[in-house]
C-alpha cells in the first residue's frame, strides 16, 4: 500500500520542512496532490484504512500483485472491506478508470 509512504508521510514532512527543501509547499502536499497508491497485494484491513485516512479513497486503486498474491484472496479482501459501496466501487475499478482513462 504505497510502499509504506502513507504511514511515514507526516514524519517525512517533519524531517523535511519547507525551510530545508525550499519547496513552496510541504512534502506531504506534493505527495497528496500527485500520487495514487495501490493495494498491491496487501489484503489486510488496518493498512488499507490507514492509507484511506491519509490519501483518501479517490487516490487508492485495487491491485493484486499477481503472481505473488492470489486474485481470490484479493476478491475476498474487497468483499470484507468495511467501507461504503460507493468507495468500494471507486477503489475496485472506478479510480483506475478515471486515472488511467480506461
């Protein structure tokens, strides 16, 4: 799920303040505006919910990481996610359609 970046994003912001980076905005602002992350075979709810809280549902896309993870495990993960149906639809395929212009 985002190569663990959602969990470390605000720590990176503290370690890389604008006074050091000389960027016009914070590191986390750039990340949140320009990156989309995938589930990438992480089929457990707590990491997903953390990523959802940090980047928002509109920046999350489902992915399996085949052949390392099972598509069946991925489908079961989606079925168990405790999120509203509209968010699930966005994560499962809607965001990919929108972002990748499918």
